[in-house]
C-alpha cells in the first residue's frame, strides 16, 4: 500500500483483517513512526482495533520507504492524495508521481 492515509491505511487494515499480508508505506516518516508505536494517525471508528489485531497476527507492517518493500509484494495499491480541482476533476499528479517513482523497482522485482 503506497500511502497510509484514509484510503491506504483503512484499505490495508481491511485486507489484513480478511487474511492478506499487507505492508503499508508512506513518505511521511512521522506517520509510520506512529503506526509502528501502536498508534493510528487518523480517526476511523474501530480502525485501531483492526490494526492492533492485524499486527498481533503479523498480517500488517509499516515502512517509510516503499522501495524497500516492493520486491515482497504481489500487488501494489497507490493510495495517495488527489485533491479536487475545479469542475469536479481530480489532481492526478500525485498518483502518477508515485507510479513513476517506483516503476523501476517494480520492474526489477518482477524479473
């Protein structure tokens, strides 16, 4: 999971809850530090319990460096911010940037 905000962290926690092994990454090291210390940097009712259970079962882990985790992944979800633009469009530079930054790691991991 590239991005551990409202979309990435909740999705990752839910996937771990149903039995998948998940690595949540974020370029905000303080967010990862909070998660590794057992905290949850966002508010979503019940999310703290889901993450605590997944951590106990070793189904979820956290990293501040996506490049270090890509070779361990079968699927990669890019869950980064897409702020709204006028006329109900979304700014797509962040997801494209994340894709482009990690493209070479994904290519090497798949070889």
